[in-house]
C-alpha cells in the first residue's frame, strides 16, 4: 500500500501499461508528500512486444515518449493481464524443504508451462477463518525478457514490474475485505478476486470482448458464463461475501462492461461501481490529487514512489559488485574467507617458485646442446637450398582428391573434365542429378582449406543439371 510508507526518492517515475500494441504512459513527480501526475498519454506502437523485433519496438516507444515530452528514464511497468497466470491454494503445515517441493508440484499442476519457463512470485496470507493460503502468480520468462529488451532499446530503467490489476488495489483500496475487480483496457477485460490481503483468483476474459463496427463491446452471454464458472470455483464463504463489483479503466470498453454488469449483477446479489477516479480523503504518505483518472500506469508509479512493495514483483533484484563483496565477507565467515585467501596466496607463491626452478633447469640443458643445435639448423638450411627443384606435393593429385572427397558417393554428381589452368585456377564441368546436389557439393568443397573463390560458370537444365564451376587452388593453406 502507499499508506503509512516512506516515499522512495524524489526522482519522477514514468508509469507504463501495455495492451497489445497500445501503450499508456503517466509521469508521476513526488514532492513534499504530494504526488503530481501528468495527464495519461496513449499511443500505438508499430507492433506488439511479443510479435515483432524488440529493438525496433523499443526505438518506436522512445520516439513516442520523446514526442509526448516524457523523457524520464526511470519507469514502472504494469504487465498485461494476458501474460499473468495465478493460483491460490491452502498451504499445509510442512517443513521448509517439503514446502518448496509442494510449491513446485502446484506450479506443474496449475500452470501451462514448467517452473523453468516461468518467473513466479508468491504471497502467503490467511483467509477469513485464519487458515494459511499461498498465492502463486507466474509470468513467462520469455515475455519478461522481451519486455526488458524493449525497455533497454528505449533507454528506460525499470524500477518495478508487476501485474496491472493487482496494482489497482494500491491506488483505490477496497472498503470490504472480499472484492471482485474488473480492469477494462482498450481491447481486453481482466478479473481479479481478493480476500483480505490475499489474491484468490486472476483471469483474463478474452472471450467476452467482441468488436462490432470497429468498436469493442462486451458480449452479455459470454460474460455471464465466465462469471458463473469463476464464482463456482470459489469457497462458499468467499462467494457469499462478494457484494460489490468494481470496474477500473475508462473508454468505450469500460462503459460497455458497466452496462452489461449492471444487468447481470442483481442475479448475483452484487452492486456495480466505477473506480476510474482516484478517491479523496486518503491518509497516505504520498497523496495523489483526487479525481484524476485511476489507471494501471498511475497505480504502479505512485505505489513505487510511495515506498510500498508490489503485491507481486517481477523485476529481478539488482545487486551491485560492492554489495556482493560485502555479503561475501559479512558475519563470522570473514575469518574463513581470510584463511582461504591466505592459502590461495601461499599456493600461488609456491607454484611460481617451482616454475622458476624448472626454468633454470631447462636453461642449463639448453646451454649444453646449443652448439649442436646450431650446427643442425645450418645443415637443414643447406638441404633446403640444394634440394631437387621439382614440387613433391603433386598438386594435380591433391586437387583431384579434394574434388573426389566433395562429390557425393552415390554418383548423383559426376565430372566430365577437370582442368588446372595458369594461376592455380581449377575448372570442373559435368552433370548433377539436380541443383540441390550441385549446391551441396559446392558447399562441401568450400570447406576445404586449399579452396578459394568457388564460382559457378554455367548451370543448364533441371534434372539432370549440366554445370561448370571454377575455384582457385591455394597450396599454401595445406597443412603438412
């Protein structure tokens, strides 16, 4: 919560929320316990984060922010509801090592991906009867990596990354312990059910949104079915305590959602209220001007500046090298590390001493054979000078061997002529079963160390293919 917490720093924070290719940005500036929020700015990126080059999307985001006069680098990001998976279960009384295994099993059972592919935040709480519960919220690691690439390309420094809908509770607290909240973004609807300090359920209601005449709307029958299924999963005590449904967000889709919910709510014994404005009379360490639009971008930026932790944080902690060093040498382990460091220094010094002794011994042996070695080198130089003039490397046979090794063994490619021309140019012509066989042979030939500049002179026909190609033979590249 923002309330009763010390504000965090005096630098402004840019709140960002993503919905497909749509982005909403709100700049929040703190000062004397009063936060000043800019008017929300919305714009369209050329593509969604997950469907395009993250660097290009990040550059487009930077350009849009600069045009809007939002040059602040520090940002807090509200994640789209479609990225979020959630599960809430009773927490049995287990030993710490067994509890971790229990959570791993629950992740495998509840989520569509394994724990190695998900970033998971957890929150332990107690329900109305005092029984311990645990809520697991997961986001695909790949999505977070793409988001970080986009922010890096946009020259942004994230200070918090959290689900959009769970952040709204920090900005507009509920008056009752049990709550059912809806968040209507430009193209999607999300639902969250909470009880006290815990999150019971979180869903993205993709099926309830319909587009007619270019405007998004809410299908009443689909929404009623989703609510019936969702409420049927709740414990009776939680279900019976849900008396009011809140709608966050603005725009046509939020208006349509309110109209449909107002017709359905009486059958569910609920009332419907809009929570699209920041309420007044809030006793908070970081106060926000009442009446301004309550958006996910504003909620996550204001909560961070107010010093409060996110309900579910997905920004990996950054530990500086100094902190790592301090942690390593903290507490009573410093003496052990000191002894280990002294042992390493002693071993290193001993290794250098042994090396010096070995070098002295080798120098003594070399001095004893230096004259003989010089005489042998002189004889070798004379042998090279007066050896026969002809080349023992038989280049023509080496060329034919290299070609033979590159040709397929099944006879799908045959050579008719092979010429070794002046300038070490080799010309080969023949027939191949098809162009794929010829290209495969040429690729294999290019891997030979003596072959340079493979060029196709002629290709005729499809099956068979008559061909002619040439390459340069570099005998100096051949290892002896």
